[in-house]
């Protein structure tokens, strides 16, 4: 299990557009969330032990904040040819098993992951009403095997700040997870620079 850190994009970055299919084949776009006071974009997958570790807590967190009007979307950009456990069919099974209350989208071309400069699973991005980046980093300090409970404390604090009109959290720790499984020869420049 190789640990990869999130790229920690500059705060204030505009949310890149996306238009991707969910597990039912319905297209979901950034424009579907125009009224949400905050948008959480999570790059995730099915097989990563880091995502599995937080999955139930992530579903709970999403349910809590969806009731506050926050929009949440998960995106899987992994190469499914080499990682078939992350296929759209398996994604649909994961949504059902975890009871994810948010759209789980498939980025087959990996173009959206590259536009967001995503690097790991899970990789969290929080955008305000103007879709400017206000948080990028970890969900909390819990990792597989470290004994820390999954609370979502960092992500919850970031969302609370947005909802209360407070500035971005001054300390933001990178997310840690498995690297996104890029298609052979398609690893983005920002990871090798």
C-alpha cells in the first residue's frame, strides 16, 4: 500500500467543470449544483483501503451536510481495465452497499481528475457558493491501522466554516491515500514535476 498525498491546489481556484455519468447512467454536471452553498468533490474508488476505511463515515458525513444544502459528489477516475474492481458495475454495488447519498460518477477519460489535479483516493475538495476552492485535504486523522476513529473532523470543520461565512481553515493537512490508477502512459505532468 503506497501512500500518496493530495496536491494541495491553491485556495481560491475555480472548480473545473465536469459532466460525467453516475452509476445509473445519468449525466451529472457541475451546473447541477448552482444553488448549493458548498460543494464537496471527492476523488475516490471502490478498492482502495484508505477509501474503504472511511466509507461508512463518509456516507454519514454526506447525509449530515446534504440536509444543510451542501452538494456532495464522488468521482472515480481509476483505470478500470487494470483495476476491474473499480468498474461502473462495481461502483453501483458500492453505492448500494455503503448507502452513499450522493452521485458517484465515472471519469473514464481521467480528464476531470487531471483538471482538479487530483492525485489520491480519497482526495477532497470543498468549494464555496462561487465555486472557489476553500479546502483541500484530509477528511480527518484516521488511517487504516492507526487506531484513530473516523470522525470527518477536518472536512466537517471546513464545511461548517463555509456555511457560517467564515474564512478558510488556516491549517489544512493533505489527504493521504492510494494513487489514482492512471491509464498507462497518462500520468499527469503535475505528479512528475
